[in-house]
């Protein structure tokens, strides 16, 4: 019998129009607390830089904040962009989090900068060289967490010997190959780059090498879900998400916009094509509609876990969407 599928949240901590970082942190805390109370498995935050309307640039600090205001849910990164950082410092930070919040911390790793080229170079002059060294730096990070590192010249305290699960995050075949070769769990960014997802999962499963941390493949798909009482309401709420991707394409940096009655007036055909490609893994509707669509997707993608991001303008509507999504997954299980 197939294991029940767990559900988690990727929170991008997007600042809505006319809001600010302080309000966004409080909203993020409320979302995490709701997720914790109703049985979501993980709550991950993503590293982004030089984005005025994304509040999660100091990702590790925010993970600590969320972990301190929740009880059971696992809290982690989706992801830490490893080329921006020294593996030693990442190990020290996540070892500290794991010591403070035992058995609750995840470390998802990506190789992109989480920003533009100029900012990547401002963070770290040799960013692009470090991106090429991503596999070696993942190994180095594993060494710092290992008990066996106790005779090394350079050691990471209090990380050494702690159990912080490492996930490889990606949106391409390259990340699938690395996760498979290292025997690590693999999460795919279907919420903004779904094109290669099924192919990447298949490659990962076929080429997976068992490791000390994982004896069989473990996959997670991150998707957009906008849930509401009616399909019509969900469709209206989803216009904020589509505007967010439209602004990304236009490089028009704005906070998350309120819903609009129609998208036809605000984007041309070419823009619509690109937005549709990026949001192909988006599920919108009421409980009944989502049950049909998500069950089909889970069976097709053969994923072990589902992670959800829900860019919804109205905070109460977002909390409701998170509630409905959990009910849908429970009914599928």
C-alpha cells in the first residue's frame, strides 16, 4: 500500500502592495503556526537578495524566528544558495538551529544565486566559481556535520554529529543527477520552472545510489496552490500569482498585487505564453476540484511529498487556502 503523501509549505515571505517587512514577518509567523497546528510536515523559507518585496534575505535568522514560534513542524530552507556561503558557516548556523530545535531543522540546498549577477558578485566575488564547485561543497558540508570529522583540522561546532537532513533542490537535470549520485532527497521547483520536472524525477529514481542517509529515492514537488470555497473565488485570487510572474518577466519589481477581474487587459499574448509556461504546475479551485487535479498530479509525478506555495494577496484568504489544501490532501490519503 502506498504511503500517505505529506504536505508542506514553501513560504516566499513576499511583501504585498502597501505592506512592509515587519508585517510580512508577523504574517509568516501566523502561517507557520496554522500549518503547525493542522499537521503540515515542513515549513521552508527561501534565500533571495536585492528584492525589495521579498523579506527572506536573512533566511537563517527567519528560520530561527519561525522555529521559536512553532512546536512540531520541521522548519528549514528551500533553499540556502550554497555558492553564496562558506560550507563551514552554513554547518555552524544549521548545527546551532538543530541544537536549539532538535529534530526539527531541514537544510535544502540550491546552486543558483537567488538574485541578479551584480548582487551575486557583491555577496561573493567568486560566486560563479563556487557554483561550479557545488558538488564538492555539498560533500564538505556533509563532512562538517559528520561525527567522523572529529580528527579534522577544521571542525564545525555545534554542527558535528547533529542530524540535519540535507535536500538537493533544483529545476534541471543537473540537480537530479547530483541528488541521485549522493543518495540525497530531491525537491523540484515546479512552482516556477516545471518544464523538466517529470524527466528529472525519473532520472533521479533510475540513477539513485543508496547512501548512509537514504536507502531509496525520496522526491518532493513544489507547486502553486490557490484554494477557496468556490472555483470562481480561487480563480480571482490566482490573478495575484499571475501578476507576480508577469512582473518577473517584465523585471518590474512590485509587491504582490491585489486580484484583478481579468488578466486579458494587463498582459499580451507573448507574456501570457511565458507566464503559462512558468505556472504550468499551478492548481486552482475549490476542495472538490483540487482533489481531482492533485490526485492526478501525485499519481503522475509519483512524488513522496508535496510542498505548496500560495501567493495570495489577502492574508485571511491565504490562511483559508492553506486550511483547504490540507483537507484536500487528507481526503486523498
